């Protein structure tokens, strides 16, 4: 029965740590980009064209 109390205490401490990390990330502006995700699907992907390599040894 004592193990249950230890596990509950540890899980609450971990949950509080994750919550503090989340609050810190929000306050530091990590989630401030609200424009790009809404229009990302409208942009075409750039096509990368590779030029043929020159293997001419004269």
C-alpha cells in the first residue's frame, strides 16, 4: 500500500514539472507563430533540379 503513495507522489511531481515546462515555453514565445500553419498548405514545394555532373577528364 505504501508503494501506491510513493508512485502517486512521483507522478504528481512529474506532472507539475511538465506543466511548469509548458508554461515556460508559452511565456518564452515558442507558440507565437499563428500565421504559418494556416497557409503552409497553400505554398508549393520547391523543386530542386540537380545539374548533371561533368565527368569529362581530358
